[in-house]
C-alpha cells in the first residue's frame, strides 16, 4: 500500500496542470481500490460551495457543472463535518441529493473523505460502489492517508485557473499563496523561479531563446555528465567488483543514447528551453519504465531519474542567468539559501518567497537587512506554474498574490506609496541618537555580516555593530579562511566603524548554517553540534579566528568578542581560556593588542537560568531571541509547519527575557538583545520596560526602532510590560502593544511588526 501511495503522490506532484493531477488521482484510486466511481470535488474560492472537478465512473460531462453547497448532499456533509462519511445505502440517507447529470443513482455505497490543508477545507474525495456491500476501514484509512498527502498540492488548485474559471468572467478571482512574514514591505514584480539544483520536477517550461545555443548547451551537459560517471567509475577502482562497476558504463550509454538526446532536442525545437525539454523527456521515459510488468525493469525508472538530475546539474551550470533578469525580480524557490539570495543583483530584487524557512531563518534576516520584503514557509509551491507571472509579495502578512486583479494591484501600489512616505518621515532619525521620553539614551547598534553590507551600515549612522555574524566569509569560500585572510576582513570592518564599537561573534556554524567544506550530518542539527560546541572541539579553528580578531583590533580597540550558543559555565571558561591563550601568543609575537570586552549570547533556556553567573564571568550579555524562542517553545525556527507557533511575545519568552535582564543587572553587567525581536516595534516597548541597556537591530529597521524608543518613557514601557505580563495569549499581547503604538502616533509601524 505504501508503494501505491508513494507512486500516486509522486505522479500527482509531477503533473504540470491541476486537471492532469486530479485526473491521475481519480484514475489511480479507482484502479487500486477496484471501485466503480472515484471523484474529486473542490471548494471554490468563495467558500462553502463544492464543484465536481474530476471523475472516473460518473458521466464526465458533469465535470465542472455539478455544484453543491456544504449544506447540500452527502458530499456537502463530508465538508461540513470535516470527517469521513461512510454509507451503505446512500439513497436512504436524509442528506442524499440526486444530480441527474452524473448518472449516479445507480451507486449505493458512498465513502467521502475531506481534503484539508492547514485547517482549510479544500474539497472532498469520493468513492462509490454499485452494490450495498459498503466500504471497510482499509478503504477509509487509505483514502485519509492519500488525501492528507495530496492536500498541499491541491491547495494551489486556483493557480491553474481552473477554479477561477468557474466564476463569472468579469469577477477576477485573486489567487494567492500563504506563508509567514519573513521581512516586512511590499514588492511588486515578476516571478523568477530558482531551480533547486538538479531538482527536475521543479524546472519550469520557458521559451528556448536561440535553439542552436540550447542544443549545444544540452550536448555539452550530456558529455560532462558522462565524463563524471566515468570518473566515478575510475575512482571506485578496485573497491567495487568489475560487474558492479559496469553499471557506470550502462549509465554513460543511457545518457548519450540517441533516443534520449534526440527526444530532448525535438522538444527544444518544439519550443521549450533545454532544462524544460529534459524534464519532459525524462518524465516520459520514466513513465514507460514504470508501466513495465517486470519489477527489474520497473526499477530502472529510478536510474532514468538519476540520469536526468545529473544532466540537469550540468545544464544549470551552463545556464547564464545574467541579462535575463527582469527589472523587478521576485525570487521564488523551495528552499532559498543565503548564497542564492546574494546572487541576484540587489537593485533588481523586489521580493523573496521561500517554501521553507521562517521569519528567523538567515535568508529572512538577510532580506530584512537588504530591505527586501520576504515570505517564508510557504510550503509546497507550484513552481512550474509561477515562472514569469506577475506577483505581489506582501511581506507584512506573508501572502503572495499571483496575477493580481486591478483592485489588488491598486491597493498595493497605495501601500507602496505609504511605505515611501513613512521612510521619508523616518529619515529625520538618521544619524540621531535614540533617547527615551524621559531622556535616557539607548544605544541602537546594527546586525551585520550576512553580506558585505558595510556601506549601508556606515550610511545609516548607527551607534556601531552589535552583532557581526562571522559565518558569511566562511560560507562563501571552499575552505576555512586563514588567519591573515580573516584578519583583513575583520580589520576592514573595525576600521570603517571606528571609533564606534563592533561586536564580532565567533563562528556560529551548524544548525542551518552549513559550510560546504565541513559537512555535518545530524538528525537534529539545531540540537546538535553548533556554535561554541564546534569551536571548542576544534581549537585549531577557534584559535585561528581568535588570533585574527585580536590582531585586527590592534591599535583600534573598538572590538568586542561574543560567544554564541553558550549552554554552561564551563564552556565560557574554556572559550575565555582559549582567547587568553591567543592573546598571550600574540604578545609573544610582539603584536600589541588589548584584551577585548567579551560577551556571551543567551540563546538557550539553560543560559537564562545561569544569566547572573554567566554575566559575572564576562563583560556583557546579548540575548539571541531567534534561537531562544525556538528552544523555549520547542519550535524549529525554519519549519513552516509550526511557524504559527513561533511567538516572540509568548508569555514564557517574556519571562525568560525578564529573568535574563534581572540576572545581568544583579551582576552589574549590561545586557542587550540582538535577535530579530529587537527590530519588532511592539517588542521594543517591552524590552524598554524590562530595562534593556542596548539593542542591535536589522539595518532596515534602525530608524523605526529609534522612533519607538523616542516615543516612550521607560516608566510608560514598564506599565505596559506589567500589563501584558498578566496576559496569556501572545496575539492579545501584540494587540495591546500595537494599540500603544497607535496611541503614540506610530500606527505606520504596526504593519512592520505583524508577525
Ligand atoms: C539569534 O539566535 O537570535 C541570533 C542573533 O543568532 P542567529 O540568528 O545568527 O542564530
Ligand atoms: Mg542564534
């Protein structure tokens, strides 16, 4: 059963059009369960109405014609109850409704399964039988499993236009994809699909440009893939017996076979670009093998897929994207990485949409720093149907609008104009210090490092850099950067910002920050070998970095060092020990540098409980709320399935922050917040109320945060903090804080904090 399920899901996901997908569903289910009828009804956009979209067994002419409300018929009953309905004699049931166009009167046994995605009723899957024998539990269990798996594919039904076309032509049905807000703002542009490398299924169809060029690039990719196979064969040497090695020869032959290459070339000539033609051809060949009776031959379908992926990998390397970039790019992909985002010229980048990730993923943080609206965690995205379409990214609500209607477009243009106005209004805070209503100066630093965004930092005249993530220089190389190389990078930053302070964080790899040359394989990377743990296990890497940092600060003395992911006091002792060792070494080498101020990040609950003791060992604490929230609430910061549970204003998070601030202050040490929470206007009020000493925020949010600080006194912020500490619900807490922002005339910022 598992195999059948897997095969149906794969086939459906590979279908380019909704019609095709639904057709596969009804045909395969009817075949496998040996029933008389299988149909799919989908709920229309305007809700509470179901339309028969595909059937195998009923009169096909009834497709798109039969419509019923949730309150009507047995199919409606399934949707209304949101649970399976299994009936032996349908005609006897009080909710039975006869639709003559379906010819369904003859079917007595009825089993309907709701299709639900993220609590939304998408439609109903129905099987029917002539006789009254009814359906058993096996049928129900199979269909529930299948419907649950297919729900996300079907949830984008509207994208094919099929559902839209059911409504009157004049009534443009707006279609959208929902994710979570990753970076605030509005972006209007053209969807550019980022192919997850070598993922054939998500390659879109495109016009081929110069056919000669496409064919040449295909043949080059085939040759490279063949050579790669032969190289692997050679590298296997004697480790594999000769007969096993022969498989590589077989691959090479299959790749270069006339049937495969000619088929692809034919499709290019028929009007598709090489990657699209490859996808189509591989799908056809896979289909042929999968239909074969012989299990050995059937399994060869997997080999064909592997060959396709390998050729695609080389084709993608050949593809030159430069020059094809529209002026306003909305970059869309299943799982966009920081490096991929950095590849698009920032002048062209208007928005980002990623199937995976959440608002505290590094891609979202980078988008925020660049001031580009982003949607994260959109789940399954029908990439094939989006390429080149007009889209609007609403970075406030996390909604992507596809081919928006005139009204929607106008609404967003208005929003864009409002944004511009707000930005102009905010420019009066540029370069000015942030001072509370009761006259207290709060240093507001910026976060940096994910990209070489130094000039932006410089222009915005912040109080300095509160968090420099050193990972990026490590991520963009193909080996660990050496001491000299690192020293140059750090020196440049320190010089540019001096005399203002710069907090350099030691390498925080692991979790979602992987170095291509230092792969870490773990089942739970966020609970694994991360941050300081890796550094303490590799003193040779850690010492190189510490030496580079200390050398870079010689004569400038504006550097602070920050240790990430600290979990225990002994880790701080060990890290400090290594830092002092590096300092003594340099002293021996006549490098004249001072011992810098050192801080510890509070990112895990254990550090919250140790805040006071940790603070006594170092010079300051810095709260990394991105991770702290994830570990407090046990909600993966990158998992879209639980992104609705990631609440920075959760009562337990507020208490943890309070405890950390109080702990640091008992030790008479300053404490700052450098997670994204510090850029969220509503949260800033609470942090002020708690007595936070400084903030480190996204570059793009700097002036907004200064505005909030300038609009509240510590005393007023404390009152609001006391009020929300009595509350249970993070959503209500946010509403209360948003109301306070509105009351102070900061309504324009409420949207920026929608999360
Ligand atoms: C944090 O966890 O809040 C933080 C600032 O670190 P990063 O986002 O780089 O994990
Ligand atoms: Mg962190």
